């Protein structure tokens, strides 16, 4: 009968699998959060782009109005 070595080194397979599973769970949660942030920022960028386009249109209209009045 072998004596149990109380000073074993290394990790068991179950410990390694659990650590990998935890890392995968954290990575998937992070990926979902990043995806939501990207969608929100794209919506914000789209809104900002639309606002700039609207402002350009208003400036052009005002310039044309001033030109038609002789300024």
C-alpha cells in the first residue's frame, strides 16, 4: 500500500475544469456587456450624425434665405 504524499503539487482535473468554466462564464458575460455598449454607442453616433445633418440643412436654408433678401 502506498503512502499518501501530503505535499502533492499541481491541480486536479476537476479544479482546472472549474477554473476554465468560470473564465468562460466571465468572458461571455463581458462579451454581452460590450455588445450592449457598442449598440448604445452606435445609436448615439447615429443620432449625432442626424443632428449634424439637420443643422447643416438649417444653415443652408438660412444662407439661401439671406441671399434671396440681398445679404
